[in-house]
């Protein structure tokens, strides 16, 4: 496994374990349907005694950083978007995970929201549109028939954040590709027994989404290119 540059290792300052070990544990957790105790046991079998709470802290600290660093390495998506939301349980209550894919199934963006309304839809679309380095101008946005999307799209067009030529297409069956894609994220959420705080859910899901994008070959990594753990380490091998 490659060694990280000393400047980047500053991100891991005061950690008891080497950065490569920390990233290995995070990679296991966000890739597979494992609990923190499962990862603790896997590390113990390799002679590394790490408490599951420590692994949780690693995920909270570095999973969002992994997703942020991955963004610059993603291939461009296309101009046909599929937008929808799914349910995630936080502190015993359902909240909403907004997600957008292109027509090829590549992830564009995601946003966890406590509400499912026009304001949340507008906030999510504005966030996705800000990723201008990863996608061309949007030609069409496909949604279900939720009433929050039309005013959200209209407001973005009025502000100039979205082209007036962009078509809104509320055709539910065209979002089947996104409904199927939700399953990979929700499977990991269920394995973690959901979340105890909104803050924790948002940061953990960033890791789930990052590893899902990597596995869909949206970045440079493929199964033939080498070990997934080495690609994750490479994301931290230089300043971002």
C-alpha cells in the first residue's frame, strides 16, 4: 500500500494508527454492509485492537473528506437528470435523502434534508447545479410528481441558476434507474441500524455515496486497475 505525503498526513495528526489503517477501516465500513463492531473484529483478526467507537470517529472525520477529494476525479455526467428522494431513519424519525443521477446511472449529487418540500428540492438542485465542473448544462430534469419540484425549478430558472431551456419532465417510470440505485445506499444504512443524529447521518452517507460512485466506475478506479483500498489511499496522497 502506498505511503501518504507528509503534508497530507497532517490530516491524521495525533491519530494512534497509521493513515493507511484508518482508510482501510473506513473503506470496509462504507463499502460493505458491516457494523462498526464487525470492522472492529476484522481489524482484531489482523492484530489491530481498535474500539468500534474509534472507528465511528474515523468515519465521521474522513468519509466526507473522501467524498470531497473524489469530486475532482469524477468523469462528467450527461445532461439528462433523474431526481428523486428516499427515506432514511434518524433518531427514530424519517428524513429525506435527495439524490440525482444522469440517464446512464451515474451519481450527480445528494442532500440529506429534514423536510420534503419545495425549499428542500430547490436547495438540493442548487447544490447539484453548483457542481459545474462535473456535468454539462442540464437539458432535462426528470422527477416524480411531487409538488415541490415545479416551483423549485421555476425559482432556479428565474434566478438564472438554471437555463430557461431546461425541460422539467414529471414522468415517474423514467426514474426507475434511480429507484434501483437507492437500494445500494439504503442497504448500508440498514446495516448500520440507521443513525442517532442528523449530523452523523449526513457525514456517513457522504462515505456511502463516495464508495458507490467509485464502484460505478465514475472515477479512474476499476476492479482491473488494482485494489480499491489503494485507490482510496491515493485520494489522500496529495493535497486537494
